[in-house]
C-alpha cells in the first residue's frame, strides 16, 4: 500500500523560475508572489514524500509539436532539464522511479487509459517551475524522485476535464495498490486564467480563478463538468491548463484539508495560483 499524503496545485509561469534563478524574488514586483508561497513551502519541507508524481504539459520543448500524446508517462531513470532557448535552467535534473512508473502504466492501461511511454524526456518550465515553487533551494537534487505524467493542453482537442478527473481517480487506485509502504505527493500544474496570444492576449478572469480555487477542494465534480470550450471561454486559451489540477484532485480522497491557498495577479500575463491539500484527514479520522 502506498498513500498519497498531499496534493499541490500550482501555476508554472516561466518567469517565476526566471525570477528565482536571477535572484529577483525580493524585488517589489515579485515579493508578494513569493511571500504567498511561503506557508506552503514551509509545510512541504516538513512533509517530504518518498516519491512524487507531477502532472504537467510540455510546451513543444521536450516533445515535437507534431506528435503530441493526449496522456503520457515518463518511465526513465532521469529526466534532463530542457533548453527552452536560453540554456538549461541551473536546477537539478530530475531523478525518476521506473518501477513505480511501470506499475502506474500497467494499472492505468488496464483501466482503459492508454498512456504513451517516454523512456527519454527533457522537462520544460511546465515541470521545473512547479518543482521550484515546491523547493526553492534544491541544492544538488530535488527532495525525492519525481514521475512525469504529461497531458496535452496545447493541441485541439485537449482531453476533457471529466476525463482528466477520471484519470486522477484511476491514478489514485494505482498508487494505493503499489506494494511497499511508501508516501506519495502529487502535483497538478498549469493555469490559472491566461491567454498568451490572439485578440484576448492578456485575458485574466479573477472571479473564475477564485471559484476554481475553492471548488478544486470542495466540489471538483463541478469543475469536471466544464466543457473544453467553456474552460477556454472562462479561463483563456492557455487557462485550459487547469484540467491538470483535476488529475491531481482525482487522485486525492473526497475529503481533504486545505493547508494553504495563494493567488497573485499577474505573473507575466498570467494569474498565478497555488492550493495545497493534506490528504491524510480521511485516513486518520
Ligand atoms: C507563460 C507561459 C506558460 O506556459 C504559462 O502557463 C503561463 C505563462 C508565459 O510565457 O508568460
Ligand atoms: Fe503553460
């Protein structure tokens, strides 16, 4: 039996990583965002799992945009940090856990989720920025091995929110059946509302984001019922990244305890949000 001990939802705006890499986090424009993260970072530092699963999307950096899997999983020993055009971020490469990857893959395929397998994968800001949000000073290594689960949000048609939520539930069952007493953290990344191009470039919807932050804890079914068109209308063409939060939420228990929520507008052209949940409430009741 393995237990999911926490779930972390966080935006992955590349400039958040750049601000950290360049020592700009104390500057007035950035300080409020990073102050908002601190309670979550403090709690996470006290609750390091044996392994983490990070649900993210690639932005045509690790994967050719002509071949985009709807869902995929990394099964490698290591994942390199991608060069997105400015050199690789000076953060550690990611250590994987192939044994758990193949366990998850096997169980998910048996449940009807036919994930593509990556034996080699460079991970971009969609992956490394959430790791930096979690662990600002990793030193030589991130706190634990991390398994990438990739979701297509950049090519139409993206998977539905409902399908992502169901994937999360299947993932939760697969984790639970993993032998060995292991603790697991799960990250759902991307969002919140933003649109980077087109006539609505710069679009942000604070009301929608605040609704999403509350409902991801209390009423994920409501979010899972949103169509892709509605998500894009309400959250912007890149705001559909929020479907990845539902994979994370599906892997948690129905009842979770909110540890910390943070929301800051804007980071780059994006609404940056974070929500951290302790998944051990139901088990200890
Ligand atoms: C930006 C890029 C992203 O992938 C994202 O999710 C948010 C913002 C950006 O380039 O500003
Ligand atoms: Fe993105």
